[in-house]
C-alpha cells in the first residue's frame, strides 16, 4: 500500500508508456529541461506497459545516466493503461503525484507551476491544467476553423478552460488524466483505476481517468483548475483525415458515455439525433458543413454505442460458463419435453382424459385449500395500519390467484400419473368404468405424494413444516418419532419401483393386445414425468476441474447470520463444535475480539463491505427506504471490479441485502428484499404456502416461486452450499480473478437445521414446542416480536442445543468449501474470510436477540478468520478490531490500491507477531421493535413497530421507518466503546444518560460497573464516544410524545 509521506514538498511525475520510445524520450527531455521548483524534491517514475519496442533498454540506460531528474521504472506485463496505473499506485510515496501521458511534452515552467498550485490551493486534492495541441504548422487549415461549423472538440486532445482558475465539481468540465496532479492522500482514498474502462495499447477511447476523477470528487476530494500548468499534446498531422476525426469523435463519446450513462437501453431521443445528423450530412452542400455533421454523427453513434456497450458488459459479467454436468440438466429438460409432446401426439385420445381427471382433482383440491387459507388468513410480516394494507387489496387478490394457480399445477402434476395408470389399467383389464373414475387414480397419487413429501420434510428438514404450521408442533411428535431418513429413502425406492413395474407391466400387456400406440404413450408420458421430477430436485455437486491461474488471488467471503464468536472452538461433550473452522483458523489468522458497529444485518454488512461507520454510509437499521439503498461510498466489490475481478453474491433468505444495496456484485443468486410488503404478500397464507413448500423447496421452486422457496426461517443450508460451490467452479472457468460472498442463514433464529444437526445436541427426551425450532418463531417478524419476552417464556437449554446444531452444520459447510477449493486447485490462490454480521444474546443481560443491548458483547462481537493467499498461519490476535477493518485488510492482502474508509488494514499485525493494535471499537443498538427486558427506567423510547413502519412508495412496497420517527430512533440508541480492556456503555434517558464502565478482561460478561472507581477511564472513553457520535451529530433530544404530537 502507499506509504505515508513525511515530507510534504515531494513530487513524483508518473508516466505510463506502451511501445512509444521516441515520444517517451521527448517527454522525459522536456521534464529534464523544465525549471525545477525551489525547495521541492522531484523524481520520475515510469511504468512500461507490455512494451516490446526497446523501451526497457532505453529506460535502463536513462536511469543510469547522470544529470536530469532521478528516474525509477518498472515493467507491467499485463496490457492496459489501467493495469499500469494500478501497478504504480501502491508504490507511490511522495506527497504530490503528477500524471503525464507519454505523447505529451511539458511547458518549461510546468514543474514550478504544479508545485506553486499545490501550495496556493492546499485544500485542493487534485489540480488540473491546460493541454494544448503541439501544432508545428503542418496541420490542415480546417483545424483552425471558426464559426458554426468548426470541429470541436478537435481530434487532438485539448483541455483549455481559459486564463482564470476555478474549482471543478462533478458536473464538469472533467479533465483527462494527461495533466493531473493529485495528492497522495486522494490517491490512497480513491483506489484503483477501472480495468474495464481503460484503453489497451493505443486505443482511441478510454475513460478510466474520468471515472477515477469522478469517484474522487464524489468521495469529497476537491479539483482545482490551474491554467498555468501547461502541457502540449503530440500531433501526428498525417492522421488528421476525415476517417480519423470520425473515429476519434466516435471513441471519445463512447468512452465518456460508458462512465456517465445510467440508461438501461439507448433512449429514443438519441436515435432521433442520429437520424438528424445523418440527414444533414447527406443534404449539406458545403464541405465544411459535411465535415461538421460527420463528426457530430460519429459522436452521436459513439454515445449510443457507449450505452449499448455498458449494458452489454453488465450482462456479460453476469454470464458464467456452464459446467459439464449442466448438459445433463439440459438433456433432462429436452427429454421431458420430447416425451410429453410425443406421448400427447400419439395418445391424446386417452391421455387427455387422464389430464382432465388430474385437472378435476387439482381444481377441487385448490379450491378447498384456498378456502381454508382465506378463512384462516395470515400474512407474513409485521402488523401494519389498515390504511397501509388497504392500498394493497388488489395485490392480495393477485397474489392469492398466483399461488392458487401454482397449487393447481402442482396438484395436477402429481394427479396425472394416477389418472394415467388408472385409465391404462381399466383399458388393459377391459373394465367398463366411466372415464370420470380416473379421478380416483389421480386423487390417490396426489395424496401419496403429499403425505410422503410431508413426512420427508418432517424428518429431514422439519423447519420447512414449522415455518408454515398453524398448529401446536407437539401434534406431529409421534409421527416424527416413527420416521427415519433411511426408512423414507427405502419407501421412495419402493414406490418408484412399484410405479415403474406397474407402467412396464401395463405397457407390455397393451402391446400384446395390439395397442402398441397406447403402450408407447404410457411409457413416454411416464418418462417425461420422471425426467421432470429429477430436473426439479436435482442438486449436484460441481465436478472438480483445474482452474486457470490468475494474476491476482481470488477472494471468498463465507459468513453465517447470527454466528456468535464464542462458538468458534467451543466444546460440546469434549468435542469442538467447529473442527473445520478450527482448521481454517490454524492455517490463517483468527481475531477473537472483532466488533460490528451495529448488530443488525443491513448496517453491519454495509460497514464491512465499505469500511465505514453506519453514520457515514447512512444505513442505521434494516428498514431502509428505496432512496437510501444507493450507497455513497466505495464498496469492496466495486473496487475489485475496477481491478478486473468478477464479483458474485450467493445467499438464502437472510442475504437479500446483498442485492438490495448497490454493492456492485455482477452476479446475484439470492432473494428479493425481504423487508417489502409486496414480497411478503406474495408468500401467501400459511396453509397454501405449506403445500407449495413441500414440493417447491428445490430448483424448480427457486426459479418459479422464489418468495416461497426463500421463506424466512426455512433451512436451506445444504442447497445453498451446493449452489455456492457450483458458483466457485463457474467463476474459476472465466479466467478472471473472482470474489464470492457466500452468506448463510444457518445460525439465524428460529435455529432450525437439517437432519441430523437438529438432534445432534438436543435432549432426546425433550417434548416441548421447541423440538425442531425455537417455538413461535415461524417467520422473521415473529422473531422480532418475541424479543420483548422474558427468559421464562423459553426452553433455553433446548434452544441452545438447536443453535449449536446450526453452528455444526455451518461448520461442515466451511469444510466442504475448503475441500472443493483443494479439489479444484484454488486453495493456494484464494483469500478466505470467515465472518458474521452479528452475534446473539441468550438472556445474558435479561434479553435475547441481536442488536438490542450494548451491555454484553454477545451480539456485537463476531468471529473473524482470514486464511489463504498472503495470510500468516497459526496466528490468534486478541486485540480489539472492527469489521470496518475487513475491507482495507482484504485490499492490502490482495495487493490492491487502498481506498478512503474508517477502517485500517490489519495486514501488518497479521505479518508481525506481537504487534499491538491500538484500535477502538464502537457499537450502537438497532431499532427496538418493542420494549426489551433489562432497559433502565426512564430510557428514551419511541412507539412500537406498528407506528414506526410505513410504505413510502406503493409501487415498490418497501417497508421503512417513518421520517417523523427517524431522528428519535437514532437518539434513543444505546452505544458503547471498547478500548483495550475497558468498555463504556451509554444509555440515553429522558433526562441525561446512564453510563457504565466494565473491565472485559476480569469481567467478560459485563456484570460489574466500575465507573465509580475508574473516573479517569470513564472520562477518557466518554470523550472518545462523544467524538465518534459527533461525526454525525444527533438532533436535539426529542421524546416519543413530542413526535406523536407533532405528527399525529
């Protein structure tokens, strides 16, 4: 990373060059001849980018030559100006860096004017000057034309904003990167140049410099125009032809549009502009006018191409290579279509009757289930005011109709084989039964399929049942005890064998009876049905393949929601809960005192992936309005994309925030925003949702009814692990470095897991309501509501056993991921980061949940393990660190340029044993949904969730906190700061605040307030906490009553 500069009067002139040794010699000669600034140290730094023309020999000779400016140079073999710049950025040390292109020469006073501008405008982080064409008189006369048809901008780079200095904002005019001086602090804060936008070789277009400058401006840097900083751009007069100026206009507009445009397609006004310029080009009589409209037409086409290219690149980045076994899926789909189509054509006269019987059964079944669902209507999500819900009556009808149609299709699908076999049997046995009796056969197979699916879910994944169960769970305990995964697998094989035997036997008999067509239709329809089932439930591990080795390490972040730090390495019955994580930590570095700034998913993930505190990025809890989902700061995926990484995020129901906020992931395999009323309505009532969940908790459901598949509280760990490993295999085949964020909900309440994990640590004699999951937490908002209940309402020992089972299942997923990396020869080239968004309180301070209390560390402290590329092994660091430190640490380990953030890199501490980190951890609670136990008397409060929530935009349905209550919810947050062994807790009261000081080394559970005997530490930490809070000053202390009075 860039080292801090101790001398502010130092200047590096950075030149990137590619196969232009003569022009490079020219610019270096002009720099040597320029007047040296008094009192400044100046050096030259050249990056030779994929040069093959003698540039290396020239630079080696020039570096040894006495006289002139001191010169250092390096070679960057990967073609592309952005790669050359990014190679240089971490090596820069001087306070000021001047960027110069290799086809420029500088004015005699250039160096002096650069340093003078830096001293004259110390508040400016960037300085730009004039770039003028280096005319020598041989240029064509038209380049000096005036009047309405003059060519502007000229095909030669020119940036001249007049003789007066001024400050430039994001609206421009944005300079190019050829005459730009930047302070090292801005370079460090802004990060790398985009490898997507930069030119390769001598392309006419490239917008990486404009993109970089815009990012710096948006991050708060100031850009000042200094007109006396002058450079001259080389002019090749032989290239000043009509064809060249058209290409230059096209490429310039195309590159600028790729940076600025946010269009999803080329707008209509742009096509009108193209047509207008084209018509005027054709019908203009004067050569000057035709030349003008030619350039305008080329520029307009460049704009359209830039938009199209931007959209195309976005789609390309989201497209990944298929895996070899994907051919089997495509083959199954093709087999199902061909089989059904052929069977329908040759046997439509009786298969139509079977389909009608199945449809009849499905209609009756759907009507009954829909009626039951409407009678016992329930909706996932929080209780809302009738006025809000009333705005969505039409949408509720749509959602119910959609779920009813899906129920009809599923029921008809499972009824069809029974109706088909019934009709085939009656025809074979020559029974004179009415056609409608096929309804009985359809009903039998539908009932068998439903009962088997329910029994299998109850045994292997009972959380699937409990999430949509409307009754007491003890009702199914007896049935559960009678089931076993082994027995269910044997039953499935027996049913499949019986079905296959019946179909084959009937087909053979019909064949002997001379009904070969009917026999063929029966077999083909059965094959199509079986192929469809296999295609829907197929979850295959990706086969191992040797991946292409990349120039940069890959990054895999694997996290689990609500994973407590104290569960890593914890013992259960003398055995570690997390043997795989233990091995991962032993091969890398583990941080035992890592804190999140807010123990709620959205603010925690954003802080980790931006390196900023919540009051900097602006997201303070999970309920975020649409307008606030566009992040104002750099994100880790966006920085990595600029370095050529392909970024993916894969998650289940807890990971929707990775797609809700614009982190910059190219590939998203996760659900829609779960804090959305329209999404919650589409999940439907419990009864109909339960039926659909039994059959659609698979690939088919994920694609067709994702809101049912991603139902909150339903374990999806096994399926998510397979998808994550398949994603790794596909990313590895792109030939590009990649980053993957694989985020599990495994350890999140209600702590349901899959067999055998939910029984691994549980008392086998337990027969209470929390047998399979924490009772009465069948969806996320029930989890929230119950956070106000005391410990006596819970079977804590059983809940802890369930939680530890979840931890064990996540640990096994970590082990499978590491083995997959080994099998694909990726482990040595991959940086692995294991994390969580927050921990969990189990009544250590009278309450449970996450983000409700700042007293204990169980919610705010999370596991953090780094292993793999560039990480020292066997390190355990107990010093305080924060998740805001993850982003700068990862960039450091990946040898990437740094960006501005609140966190710091931990890489040096990982490399140097014994190095002490002197970091302070800050944390604030989330929004309380209800009054939580343990809150001190007189605590600042606000209304419950019913009053807080609103939907600002009916079209999107996003749930957000009402603006009227935003300030009081911020003011009422508890906060804490930890510095070394001491921790201060701040709880705002209606009058003043309650302060408590703890020694977390001697008192890790924070039971004993020592503020009375450690006044010095109390005052010190309170000052630190106030300074942190004042970075985003809180409003004057409102009260809930005052807010309600002002906003009735």
